[in-house]
C-alpha cells in the first residue's frame, strides 16, 4: 500500500471511529488484532483522544493456541511510526483563535492535539493561551489539513499582526520595477529582523511584468 492509499484509508477509518459510541469503540478495540495496521492506529488515536480505558481482563484475553499480533507502536522498525508522529502545525495565542482552528480542522475530519495536555477539544485546554498553545496533528494527516491551515486567520498572533501591518504599510507606497518601471509589483515578503538591526523596514519585491526581484529599503539591491 503506497503512502497516498494509506493516508486515505487512515482518514476514512478515523471518521468512522469518530462516529461510534465509547462502548462500540471499546468492543472493537478488544479485537483490534483483526484490524489492518492503519485501522489499529486510527482506533488507538480515537481512544486516546477520548481518554477511554479498556478493562484489563478483557483486553488481555487471548484465544488458546493463538499468537498475539505484534504491536506496531512498539516496533522500532514499523513503517507506520513516521506517519503517527505528531507534528506542530500552528501555535495559538487566544481562545478565539483556538476555536477558529478547531472548527476548521473538525470540518475536514482532522484529529488534532492541543496544548501540553494533548487534548482534542479547545474546551479541555488548561494552558495559558497568552503564552502560546501548540497545535499538532499526526504526520499522515498533513495532506488533508492544507485547506484548514490556509483558511486559518489568527486574530491574536503577535507575529501575524506585525506582518499584516507591514503589508498594509508597504501597499500604501507606490512601488515601481527598477527594470521596466511597471507598477504591477508583488510584495513577496518583509525582512522581519530589519528593525532589530537598527535599519529601516525592508521588503522583497517581484515584478509581475518582467520577473525581476529586488530588495528595497530606500536603496535598490539586485538579488
């Protein structure tokens, strides 16, 4: 099974397990050795996010003469370990930003882990948002989180606010390409540490007309 097929299967089974009741999940988990590797990972993730506990005596039941299936989570050579790795996608600095990102991820069926508590609901976060709360998802879910990440517009991220102000200031200035004098110029990015170095704000530009790129802080520098 290639990575794309495995990712699609993970998404489908994750959505299915999310729709089940706690008792239904526990019943399936008792016989999870019968599931595929991807399904086992997905049900483990959903059980962990709900903080469910499977009774030990039932979870440890083994059929006579049967051999227990190896646990992919404890196998250092498992090809799925990398897919299960939780990677940071955003850091939120307020409750409203956390709720916005939660809504976007839930719309696309992307399980997430928020804060040091690694909870799956904003309501369960105990960390202080003003200090920044990390939000992560399993690596296998990254391709499906693209729309949510692009749609996320934080209102209280200091880095985002500084960049937005820089864009507004830059767009208020008439800029022309030094090569062809076209006004069809695109701001690619700002140089964030310019003021920290005691310099004027710097911007990276690209001419949509002739393709020239340059840095402008009052002096044109070819790149």
